[in-house]
C-alpha cells in the first residue's frame, strides 16, 4: 500500500513557495488528475499572495511578518487539501502520486513475515511451574507473542490448547 507524503509541515515560506511551484508544474495538464479540489488556480493565487508577502516582509516589521505567516498557513492548508484530493484519486498507485509532485512513503510492513526468534532458550526457574525464556534480538521484530500449551500436544483436550500467559518481562508462569 503506497502512502502519500506531503512533506510541507516544516517548510519555511520560501521553501513552501518552491514546493508549491513544483506541485503545480507536475499537476498542470496531468491526465490522471483532470479535476482537483482546490483548483490549481486557487493554489497559484495563494502562492502568489505568499510571494508578495515574502517580498513585503523582507524589511521586517511585525505586521508584514504576521501577514507573511498568515499567507504561509493559507497556502499550506490549500496544499493539504490538494494532497488529500490527490490521495483519494490516486488510491494506492505510487506512480500517480509521484506524478502529482508528492512523495510516497516506503511500505514498512514485511511481506514475508518475521522469522522465529534467534537463540530461543527455555530454562527452569527457581519457582515451581515457571520457566525463563530468553532469545536474541531479531531485526525487524518489535514484539513477540508467547503462547504455551499446558498439556501434551498429542493429548485430546476440549477447548483451545494454546494460551497466552500473564507475563512480566520474560518470566512466564506455567
């Protein structure tokens, strides 16, 4: 599943103008995105207003700097809305998202699943009915779920055999 990345949250005003120009350029006459909300004309108007505010705020001053930040927020909100529209039209198609001038987040989910923990070792603890489990760190694993069977797997037993024990760290009561 491809996810659209806007990458505009931490941009300053000048960087936001450049990013907006790039996105407008990529969406201009793009056959995959014939109707957009907000339109490219609205985005261009907000970008031009921000460019004007940047020029006016070059000398400093609280009022013009506040106006520049207001124009930056307006353009950012418009680009956020545009990104949402692009995402809804493109779906999971990474080529369409990239063609619109946005980035695609790498899919972090593993396709093949995680391997068994390395160096898995069960040791008898000092307490009756408890075991201590140790395993090595496995790359890509954040959490393993431990289940145990209180009886022999070959013995017939009504109901589910495998249970998740209450655990504290790597101590598992049996």
